[in-house]
């Protein structure tokens, strides 16, 4: 479950199936290549199911498995912590950032 993208992908899939294009729009900042790889990793781990409808134009969606939902439930407290402490974390990261040079 390593990486920053997998929890975000699971967050967007927890309420039902999503098509690839929807995920690409919802997970801001992820490249198409990385999204494909992350979805493959989650599928190989048994966390997601990929359903290919064998239609033209192609239609594929992804759904969280019951096993994957146990992972989503395990990640929820971490998500809640992040939401509650977002401002404090931003302040700390800002305080630790090197100061920009002052131009004369």
C-alpha cells in the first residue's frame, strides 16, 4: 500500500464503481501512466476489481472489493486526522521551509 496515490484512489472508489476517466479527473496531479500502474497494483493485491464491458467504444470501471473495503476502513482514521490537523501541518511545513532569498 505504498505511495501517495493509492489512498486517494481508494477514497474516490469507496462509494461505488468509477470509470478510468472519472478517476483521472478526481485524483488531481496524477499522470495517466501512474494512475494505470496504481490501479494495476491495487488490482493485483485484490483490493480492486476491473470490469471490462467489452464494448466499443471501450468501457471499463473499477470497484473496491470487500477485502479492499477493510483497507478503506483502516485508512479512515488517518484521513480524519489529516482533515482535523491540516492547518497545523501546513503551518509546520511552512515554518520548516527555507526562506526565499531577499532581492535587493
